[in-house]
């Protein structure tokens, strides 16, 4: 299975920062973008990981932290 990592910005734009990577690389990239300067300042509003069927498997939101999957909600990515 392959994954993509996408970050969304406060102006409505988005950027696919990884495409077609394995799970480990996707998680490491998401962790990086969730902790970036842009994310800390609120310019990056959302970071998601989607699988190759376009199902969302992870979502982080500025000011909320991890909101999906539900069992991880309330915890910041390590």
C-alpha cells in the first residue's frame, strides 16, 4: 500500500508533499509538517495522510492536534 501526505494552508491552497510513499515515510513526513514553523504559526491548518484508495488515515488540525483516527485524537504525533 502507498500513501500521500497533503498539507492545507490558511488561504485555502494545498500542497501534496509526499506521493506514493510507504507508511513509515508518510508518518515521518506528516510529523515533520505538523511541527513545522508554518503549522505552529497557523499558516498550515491541516495535514492529512491518505492511502492509495484516497481514504484518509490520519488528520492533524492546527489548534486541535490529531483529530483522526479517533483513538489517537488529543495526542500530538511523536
